C-alpha cells in the first residue's frame, strides 16, 4: 500500500502543505538518483559530471530566476541543485525554480533532457496525490492546477493549440492560466480580468475588429446567427460577461472562500467560447 494511502487508512491524512513537502523530497531524492545513474555511465565513477548541465544552461537558469552566480568550484548541475534545496521549505517556490530548471535545458546530446525531469515531476505529483498538470506554451512548460480531465483537455489545453492562429490572444490566455495557477482570494478579481482580456483579444483577432469585448457582443451574436446557432447558446457570452463584471465589482472589495471556485467557472466558460468559435470556423472551411 502506498505511504499516503496507508496514512489515510489510519486516519492520518496529509494536508496539502505536507503533500508539497513530500513531493519536494521525492523530487530531490530522484534528482540525486538521476545524478548517480549518469555517473555510473561514465568511464570513471569519481569523474564529476560536467556534461549534465552546461554553463549556458546554468546562466540562463540564474537570469530567469534572479539567482546570483555561485563562485564555488562545482558542476553547473550541483549549483542548480543547491538553489533548489535552498528553496525547499516552500513547495510553490521550489516548484517555480524546478520548472525554470526544466525550461532552461536545451536537450543537448550529453546533457540532462527535459523529458527526464518532466517524467520525474509527473511521477512525483502522482505519488504525492497532488492535483497538478504540466502545460506547454511553445518551448516553455508551466504547472497548472488540475481540474476534471475532460474539461482541462477540452477547455484549457486545446485552446492553447487552437490559439496558435491568434498569437495575441494566446499570449493573454497563457498569462491568465499562469495567474490562475497561483491565484488567491485577494488576487481573484485580477485573474478574472486576465481571462476577460484574453477573450477580448481573441474576439478582436477572430472578428478582425478593435472594439472592446462589450462592443463585440453584437458581432458574436451576428456570427452565430449567420451559421444557424440558436440564440439560447449565443446568450452564453452575455452570461459570462456579467460574471466578469460581478467579479470585478464584488471581489475587488470583498473576498470569500468561494472565489477560487467561481474563478474556475470563469476560466472554463472563457475556454468554452473560444472552443465554440474556433470549431465553428473550422467546420465552415
């Protein structure tokens, strides 16, 4: 029986903070195992593995995370490990540095591959019972809270691919997803506004107009009517826009424990409208 399942059976369930610490320890241990495995493939076990991480990869990691270069005589890999260990007390902070490590790797033939660290992280999430998933934007990865798989695939991951034809909207969508992944009640209204901006930018590119989201409602309704979509469905934009407005007016001043759940609804509804328009346009062509 898995350790976490055994604890739960005993009535000693893990809190999210403990799961984070558990996941961090797993990752650090597996990084050590990965390092030892690489050394075993060298001609001499005592040789330091200078090929694991290059100087350029290390410097990119430092510039990405705002980390000062270490002066100690050590491998670039070990210097990054030191940074990870220095941030292990905060799971979210540790995760940020770890994902930055992944994104800084260039997949050199001799070096550590992104795929190795991604598999390691995915397994650690699974073993820790943490609901996170990795999303990719161009060549960069970021961690996203996992919801219902069917919804995440259809309304979060797929819009990332569809928005390749709408680069400005994709940029706003990714920014909104990143903000959502670290959202708190205090920042919920700001995150909701990012989703509004993403949808607004998508409408502007989709309809080739410059008006605000509010002023593009008629374009949306006209388009759906032209291709025979019932008005009951076209009204979903008005409902979502009202949700955006309520969030801005309500949670900018008042916060309660339901705000993150409502934010999830806004995210999925935004993705739903993007999905609807893109799929309808594909069927036209």
